[in-house]
């Protein structure tokens, strides 16, 4: 055998071996199956009436390399929408205060919100931590092959705000959680102690930002969800391990607190009409040690609560120890008879049967 043929055969064997190793690394474990090759898919939303899920991708290190992914729930294929496949067309009438399109190279996608728009279009809100702290706004139009995203503007957070979750309001505005203040030297200590930290902001096109006073006692506002009737907000408290129901229009006497027993992260309405709260059963120090930009992926224990929005009765439907390849679930998306789980620092999303 000539040297050229031998070298080609060796190369082919090495490619095959690498493929086998990659598949093995993505094999099911501890009751979870995986879709691999996605970086830090912290949050997910389902596009109604389609097989598509939008997943965020937090950036690593110096806030570079973030993504927006499109995942097909039927064939479990993954497409990258950002970077590289975004149309840019700013709506200057609604988002005239936005200084221009985001830097794709510095993009870092965190919390997501989706709202039905005109016709078959949706509006996608993305909390962004790249070259600016902002909520980036896209039109999402389902397509024959995959949804198409068109960036239409942004809303810059007030100074000092580190955002996390976002949820669309019925009137064209949105609610955005304020996880912590970037200029607060005691922020981590307050988070660990479950003390009031951050809060919740409301943005509307004509009035801009306002702080929701009823959320001031929450510790590290995280996931946000709006009730189907548009009357209430549900806000996750990561520091005080709660889900708090608040009246959207400030009506007194309608606040309620659900104790979760874990660092409550994202909130998602399931296809069954229940609210699902995911979060981590770990110390704040351990969670900071596996944050994006560290060398350690998140592998710790996590739980998911199913909350009845009418009675506020909560039931733990997932209690998982985590695996060496996936843990610290940040989102639980109930779609059909499955739970789809995201994590803030990992190379995959996890899927498990719903009960």
C-alpha cells in the first residue's frame, strides 16, 4: 500500500473513531437523552403550531460566541439562527432609542420571550449581555424549512441593571427581571442570603421603563411569565427560592408566594396549561463556579415544579441529581409528553419523559 493510500486510510479511521466517541459522549444517561453541540442553551420557548423551539446561547468568557438556536422537536435537528442568519431591519418608530443592530460577534443570549404578532408572525424578545445590556427584539416568521428571524430593534436597560428573564405583555410592552445591580458590591452576598436584590421592570413603547414596586422584596428576579388572561405576572426569585405572583396592574391584595426549595430560574407555560419552574438545588458558590466563562460545566442537581395557576398548588415533577455531562437545569419546557431542559453552562439540552 502506498504512503498516500495509507495516510488516507488512517485519516478515515481517525474521523470514524472521533465520530464514535462523539456519539458515545451524547449517549443517554440517568434517564435523560440529549441533543448535543449547543453552547449554553439557558432558555427555550416553543413556537406554537410548529415543531420548532428557540433556544438561547450564553456567550463564554469575554462575552463572545453567543447564539440563538432553532431546534426541531420532530427530528431533533439544530440550526443556528445567530450568528449568520438574521435579517436586520430596524423599526425606528417603536425602537427609535435603539442605537443600532447588535454586534453578532459579541452576542450573548439569555432569557427569551415570545408573543403572537400580526398574522403568522411572532415577536421574540432576547435578553442580551454582549456589548450592551439590552432586550433585543426580533420578528419571527415560521417558514417552510425553519423560522426566519428579523431584528427590528432593542431597548437598553437602565444603568446598573443586569437583566435575566423577559416576558411579552398583551399591549406590546414587556416585563423584564432585574437580577442584580452591577454597581452593588454586596450583590453576591445578598443572593446567597436570599435578601432583596434586583426586582422587575416594565417597558412600554410610549412610556419607557418603570420599576414594579411590588417586586422590590424578591431576591434576584429571574424567570418571568405572564398569566394567560394577562392579569398577573409570575416572577422567579433565585435568591429566596420562590415564585411570586404579582398583579400586573398594581391591584392590592393579589400577591402570592410559592416556596420552591431551590434557586428558581426560568418559568415556562407548558402545553398542558400548567406553569413549570426549573432551578438548581446547590449552593451559590457552586453555581458561580460553573458559570459560563469558567472551565467547569454545570453538572449539579436540579428540580422542576408544576404549578397550577388557578390554585397555586405546586408539585415537584422532576428531582434529578445531575450527570457528569448535564446539570443545574435552568429551564423546563413541557412539550407534548416530554420535558426539554436547558442549562446555563453545557454543550447540550436534555430531554426526559413527562409524567
